[in-house]
């Protein structure tokens, strides 16, 4: 079952980038007992996103674009976020 934070990540990234592929993976269970694990079950995520918006953009800038689109989630309600952002065909 997908929780509310994962759904919010998916919605925000879909609105910002109209991705051809988007996977939001909840990694929280594997961080149980670690720093930042808040017991909510939604504190650590991996995102794999493919969008034309990333064509010709550096890896660092892609990360910044995703973080900007997510607003206050990273560093707030989401303790850790791993991002793999690609342009189609990469």
C-alpha cells in the first residue's frame, strides 16, 4: 500500500516533469532504528524519474530540479531521498 507521502512525491513530480517513467520506492523499512527513521514508515525514499525536462541538464542540476519540485518534503517530512533522474534514452 502506498502511503500519503509517497503519493505526494508522485503527484508533485508528475506535475513538474510529466515523466515518461516514475518510480517512487519507500526504503523506510530498511532504515528502521537508524537516524531519521521517525516511525511513520515514510521517512526514506528512492526516486527514479525519466523526463524530457532533464535532457541536456547536468546530474547535479537534475537533483536540484527534483528537490525544488518537492518543496519542503526533503529535509522535512522525508529524512533521506535518493534521486536517479534521466532523460529518455539514457
